[in-house]
């Protein structure tokens, strides 16, 4: 389950409006056949992607490699599995979905492949998709729930929040000496990751001084067909140089306000900034996302802030360390 959780965190922020989910397929007493995650809305769910990879490893049937749509993978596995999954167990961070939407029901697929045991982290509270455990049990599978439940619930929390109201996360990049100024800090791969998240966000929030000094575009140009989110500039002074690139991005609304109240109109919200914005927004932040670069330099760092954060996940992207965190209460 730890492997499934770790893999799913790699796509946190990229699956909106779906949850980030991971799945591990194990044969016998511990042979890892596959570790996969749901990568983007509309693409195969984590269980389907993991079963596809496991099927190839078990059968060496190369025909499945080029099948990418969830429904086609479902059909191919159902037709060709020949009971190859009889000694396989599944570990999934979220109860397999029961409903048929853009993708077929994962619970129905799993229950038809001869799998005997499934371990589940979080139960699905989404009324539309829940009920998967019932389908699995009815078909005779042994289902064990609440495996690493707290860790899986932390992974699921953004999805639960944006289905109820909104999810707000604060993102920043810093060097080893804590500085956040002085030009580009994180690697190209990390910046691509941030742009991919912007593509999925409804709203991007930034401070007025950052806009005036950095003159940013705040789009998602580093990803193909990236969508530029609406922008909320938090500033007491409402006057800006309109030649700053962010004001010229098409199909975008730019809001200037002295508070965060307009966030209530959006679901998936990224706040970018450094120490001042960190302090101003602390009462509305659900999670924190830090890109730590292995460099030193700059001159401005987080100062006069006394806060303690709990690390939820650490991963490496090219040269940088990426940390998802929440406030330690």
C-alpha cells in the first residue's frame, strides 16, 4: 500500500476533478507485478492501469501495450486473462469505483478476473462512485479495509474538499538556504510540473508586489494545450501596468482584490508566493507544496514566521525535492 500511496502522490494536483489514486498488484507472498496511479481525468483509473501492467508481466502479451483507453483495456482483460490473476492480490488507496461513467466500473472488472483478495485504504464517500466494496464482496472476493487509512485519507483529502467546497494549496520554490528571490529557482522538470497543475486549477492567487516586480505570465505554456487559470491578485493598490503579460492571456479573468473572498467562487485553487503571502493566506490553506532546489543564493527568505508543517509526501523530480505538507496542529 505504501508503494501505491507514493505513486499516487506523483499525480496529486493533476487528476482534477478526479482523486489521486494508486494501486499495487502483488502475486503470491510478495512479488510486485505493477505499481500504477490514475494520472489524469478521462484516463484509466489506477486499478485498470495496474492490471494492464501486471497482465503484460504475467503473459508477455504485447498486444495490450498499445491499448490506452479504459474501456478497451477492460474489454481486452476480460476476453484474454485466462485466469492469470488467480494468485494475485490488489492494494488500492481508494475503494474501486462502482459506477459507469467516462470509464467502466473498476469493481466489476476486478470481480471478473479471478482475483481473490483486495486491500483498500480509504472508502469512497462520493455517492456517484461508491459501492465498489459491495460488488467485490458479492462476487466472493475477500476485502480488507482501512489499510494505512490515515495516509490514504491524506491523499484523498483534496478530492473530498473540492467536491464539498474548495481545495486551496500554497506553492513555493526555495533554495537550500531558504531564499525565494533572485530569478528562476527550480528545475525545468519542476516548472513543467507546476504548469501542469496550473492547467488543472480554476484559480491562481498571487500578491500584487510579485506581479509588479516579476511581471509574470502565469500561464501553462510548458504543457501542451495548457489552460491558463483565472488570476486573483491580492493587493491594496489596484493600479497595475497593464502591459504585464498576465493581463494579456486570452480566456482568462483577472481579479484584483485586497482579500481572498473571491476564492469562494472556485474549486481548485493554487496560491503562489513567498513569506508574506504565506502569512496572509495561512487561514485558508489546506495543503502546502514546496519545491526545494539544491542551490544557494538569493537574499530574501521566510522570516518572522513560526510555523510547523507535517510532511505528507516527499519525492524527487530531476534535481529538486518536492514536498506536500499540511499544518501540524
